[in-house]
C-alpha cells in the first residue's frame, strides 16, 4: 500500500551556453551586462535552463514550465548571469511543492439582502463622489437565480447626467450572469461574468478617461475589456452612488423594473484603475489603500428601512499573504514575494532531458500529429515540445480539439509512438490549465471538456502503448502525468453541479471520475462510501471516509462538502510505474525474517485511486479506508524507468494494512491523496548454510563433469576414431561443454576486475551457447539417421558448423553491441538477469530444449514401432506381458541414452525457484551430464572401443618385436644388420 507525493529538486546555475555567439541576449564580453533575451538558453551545473521572457505569477510560471516538461529553477544564478537580470525571478519550492492555487480564508462581514425586486430598497453613500478621471469599483455579489431580468448592481448619478456610471447585469436561462458597464451614458456590451449558482462572486469594473479603457473582472479573471467608452471626459463631481438601484434622477427615480434582486457586500470604490495584481488583493479581502474613496462600512451608508437589519455572512477570500520563493539579483538574496505578483522566471531541465526534447521533432510517428492538426485546421499537437503554442487556448477550442483527438485515437490502428504520445500529454496539460484560477461561468463546456479529457486519457492508457510510455517516462513521469491532469480538472467539474443535479459520474475503460455535493447529515452509518465499477461496498473496489471524519467536518460548522473520487486501472502502470527507491517492509515475525529473500522492486499491484474532500475554504484532508483488488503483475523483473525530475515517489507514511486477502488488500490512511496497493517483488534466496552447501556441490559436480568431458574429448582426439559426422559432432560438443564448465569454475577469480568479468561473461556466454547448439546438431543428426533415414552424403558439416559455432558468435556479438552497459550482472560474472539481456541465453536454450524434446519423442515412437515389428517377426503371437516388456524397454532405453546427450536435463533448472529440492536436483543432473557423455561417447561407443583395441594391439605388437630383437638379434649371425623395431612395424 502506498501513496504518491510529488517533489522537486534543485539545479544550481553555473554558466551560459547554448546560444549562438552573436545571438541576441549573449555578449562576446562576459563583463558586458546585456539584458537576458527571451528564449535564451542557459547551461547549469545540473542541467539546462531557458528564459521565456514573460512575467507571470508564481502559479502561472510553474504551470508554464510544467506544460513544457520543465520546472522552475531552484538555486541562484551565477554572478555573470545575475547582472543581466533586471528584476527578481521566481524559484521553485525546495521542500513540498505548491501544487494548488492559494487556499481561502473565511471573513465575517455584513451583507445587504435585497430580496425581491422593489423600488424601496437601496443603499446610498452619504459622501458625494468627487470628479473621477479613472475608477475601480468592486463588490461581492450573490445573484438571485429566480430573477433573470436586467438589474443595476450600483449606479452613479451627477447633476445633469443620471447615467454617469452603472454596472448592469442579467441572468440567462442557462444560469450564466452577463454584466456590462455604462459610462457617461455609453453602454458597453454584455459579457458572461459568473454563474448564477447561489454562491458569492467577486465582480470588479475599471475605467480610465484616457482612451476610454475599461475592463470587467469576475472571480479574479478578466472577462471583457476594450477602449472608447466615455473617452476624453472625466465624471463630474458631486455624484451620488446608490447600491441596488438605477437612478433616473440625482439620488432617486428608482423603479422595480431595474432593481437588483440578491445580496451585496464588500463594496469598494477607488479613484484609479487597479492593476490585475491589485484586483487579486481586493478579491482577497485586502483592498489596496492607495486611491481608496470608499471602504465597505454600513455606517457610511444611508440604508432604506426595508433593507434593515443587515445580515451577518461568512465571506471566503483567497489568502492575500500567500508568498512564494523568489531570488533578487541585486543583493543576491532569496526571499518571498506575493505569489500573485508577476515576475520573470527560468524553466529548467536536466541536460539529458533537454537534449531528448530537442530531438523529439525528428522521431518517427509525426504523421499522427500532422493528421490531427490538419483535421483541426490549427496547431493542436506541437511537434516540438519546446516550442511556444500559437495563441491562448479557449474553452470552446479545447473542447473541439479534444473531440477530434478522441476520434482519431479511437480509430488509430497502430499504437502511438513516443512523439505523438508526448504531444498528447502536453496538450492535456494545456487543457487542464484553463481553469488554473477560476472556472468560466459556463456549465455545458466544462462538463463536455471533462468528459473528453477522461476519454482521451483512457485511450492513451491502452496496454499496447506501454512501450511508448516507457520511452517518455524520463520526461513526463509516466502515466501518472494523466492522473495529475485529471485530478486538476476534477475540482472545476464540481462547479457544474446544482441542487437539482448534485452528482456527476464519468466512466471509461481505464479511467473514471465521480464528483458530488454531499450533505454531511445524509451520510450513512458507514460514512461516505464510493464503490468503483465492478466492486461492491463490502468487497474489493471501494473507498470510504469513516464516520468519525464526517463528525469532525460537522463540528467545523460545515453542512456539506464536495467529494471527488478518481480511479485509473491499466496494465501500463505496472510496466512503467513503480517505486525504485521504496525500501522493503520490515518482516512482522521472526519466521518471516528468517526467510532469506532478496528485494527486487516495488510495483503497482492495483488500480490507482484518489479521494479528495473540498469544503468552502478549499481542500480538506480526511482519513480514508479503502479496499482494492490485486492486479496480476505482467513483469516481475524489477525493471523501472529512471525517475524524472518532476516525478515523485511512493511512501507508506500515515498508512497501514488493515486486512490482507489472497486477491485484495484493505488499508487505512490518515490523510487523502492518491492511493494504490504496491506489491513488493522478491527473489528466492536461501540461508547461508544452504547456499554454501549448494555452492560446494555445484563446484564439485562441475569439476567431476569437466574431468569426464575432458577425458572424453582427449579419447576422441587421440584414439584414432574414423572421421565421420558423428565423431565430429561428439568432439565439438564435448569440447564446448568442457571449456564452458572450466571457465565457469574459474569465473570467481575475475569478479574483482570489471574488464575481466565482462570478458569471462562473454566467453561463458559463447561456450554455453555453443554447447547447446551442438546438442541441437546432435538432435538433428539423430533425426536424419533414425526418423528421416537419410543415408545420402552431402555437405551437412558446413551447416552443422554454422549452427554450432556461427550462431553463438552472432548472438554474443549482437548482445554486446546492443547492451554494452547492461550485459553483466551485479556481484558475479554472468548475464544480467534484471534486464532483457538474459534472454540472449535463455531464448536460444529454450529453443534447443524444445526442438530436442520433439526429436526425442519422435525417436521413441520410431524405436517402439521397430521393437514391435521385430517382436512379431521373432514370435508371431507374443504374450501380453512380453509385448509390454518389449515396448517399455524400447521407450526407456532411448530416453536414458539420449536425455543427457540432448541437454534435456537442463529443463529442471526452470523449476529451481519453486523449491530448494529442485535446486539440488538441477545440480545433480547437470553434474551427471559429463560422466554420462563419457559413458555414451567413449566407454560404450563401439568405434572408440575398436580404436582403443587397435591401439592396444599395436602397442602389444610393438612390445613383442622389441623383445624379440633384444633376445635374438645378437645370436643370429646370418642377420648382421637386423632392422630396428620401428622398421619392422612399418614393414608389417
């Protein structure tokens, strides 16, 4: 069981490179402090940084870098580059990164409840308004959804000009409130501002007489703005400002037709146009004091009796004091500034990642990107992930582009390549960033957008894209990038929920989302339970917020919360997501601790789920209990992609296993975040005594086998066996196997030197492959003599040598060329079993053993058939027992003779991981192979025995002639020049 948490690292900036010598922003003289140019690349000690040249808030700067697979720099620029920075720059968080917009704080104030539309409800400023050449007016509004007609939120009338200033609004049937500014009788167009959802919304209007510039803001976002509204003339002095009514005359002329219906509070008026940053402070209930004409104060208002008494309300404001880390190049110090303040910044990358992204446009698979862009008639997917998008992405464009992308991905026959997958992930990041601050006041597009994002995310989680995900994991952090994107979008989808529709559920094959407004008093006795598709509340596949947490939320004074659950289930997570740094858990018992196992890796073993609870002030962390079904691991090799810079890690802090079943796990966590059950993969290990015994037996057995094979090879070499295909195969098989086992016994002495270890591994790889290849040749010869019965001579020796030595040489050479760094295992001189390198040996061996097994079965069938025919010829009517005895011997004899020769005893090695008994069996059988080959090839081989007999006879004859010459030579005068023994043997 584990949870996912994100972290950022630090990159110290050291020097400037990567820009052409005469490019803008780089000076030939390092002491010339030319300002840094937009787009300039800066090399650092830990990577590469790029200066975008934009001024954004901390949140926007972080989002900008994340969309381009980078991150904010986290250490100070060097002295040369610091002089080229005119202003402070944002830096990233070193500890826990700020992943969400600022939280909100509660502020209690008084509000005016206008209720139904009447002409006798208004609030008037007691102090006349002076002449205004620029102004800003802000107010918190709670719109009455039952009143769709146009109304004046406030109005300013001056002598001889009743419509000097107005902010008018109406609600359309879909629930969106449209607002418009009126200045000196000139009416700006109505624009969508906020939703009529019964919540408080912050609305601001700014105007300047210079050029008639005006702007409309709602909930911190600019909704409209233009020039030419009442330009060239200020608003005359002596004006009267009224809340909730339209003035047809100075301070009067109210009518129910233009009256406001709803609630107003926190009205402020400035004699200047505030900047966007200052407007964010005003929205945060901390209005800037400069130029402030009126601060919300009921004592400064004349309120009609029908509006009294005012109602005390709880207003939620973004925390204005939220500060983010920044670095000032002047004093070269690090400090904190308001996160909403726009500052320049640097987007940084690891050097390898940056070069990898630079090469992305040259990758294959660009045709999918071109096809989608052609259908959209726009640059939807960026071929170059480091390039800038053309213009801002609107909500309508995002929905349209997602629809095209969804259709193409659903119909695409071939899986996406890394380039297309990277472009899709980058586009999803851009889409989910649309609501980074406040959602647009439209219901339909947000819901459509959310469903489309989830559909595209599910399509790119198909199993056939696991390879592409592995390729881009070092940049995007694997498919967890999709999880982060969907989770970022989920809170925005909660804004489309209403009292009539309190819940929304979206489900696709590999991803799902459930969002609903829940009244806490409606929670059942089990708490808040969410059941995943295919699960049930009492079994695997559910997540539950306990009853005690519901009570705690009620004690905070909350009546309802928004509950958001996401789930992701795909084998892609098993292939690409794990916990490379996760340490194995401590055994709970001494019995488990005594079992010697080697920890390999931790892998995702269930669906990934997340649980979030949002109250009025933001996200509220709650305890969570969940029960998840295990998913079968398709790859237990422990191979994990390198952790990307922007990635994270799994941890078990605050979480514990409450119940463990054969196919599922139940857990409890004291906080809410992303959850998954992690399965730890172990390699079978034996105790030190057992390991020492097996090592000793293996060495002794290998030595016995080596001696037997060496003896066999020497006998075949010096015994004078007639040349034949069989003798040639015997010699090559015994030589390769004996040499392999000899090198294996000596391999421990090469572990101290890396070069020697690689050389020994390559030699053993070659010799063992050659041994198995000659075992295959032995099987092929047996097939030709017994099954095919081909007695025709031909150039088969060339084919045999190509199979026995050519193929092993080619396999070893290709493996070394493709995997030079992953070739040797850690700790001993043999192939790396943690990567695919081991298949360069296991694959050919399994093929040889499979082929020889088929050959042996066919040979047994032939021998049994021949034995049956022979028995009928000798005895036309043999008894049943005799038939069974003959057929059994005909079956057992070739198996006993050919099983070790064909290498089939090595099949036992596949079962070693099941039990120590199989390990002992494998050691014994493989040690027995050498002596058995000696018996088959030498001791009971008629050709070898005949050759040895001839050698014995020659030696005996030579000895006899020597003795005869010594005894008779001096006593035979008729032979004064007797021939020596060698000459006599030659004459004979």
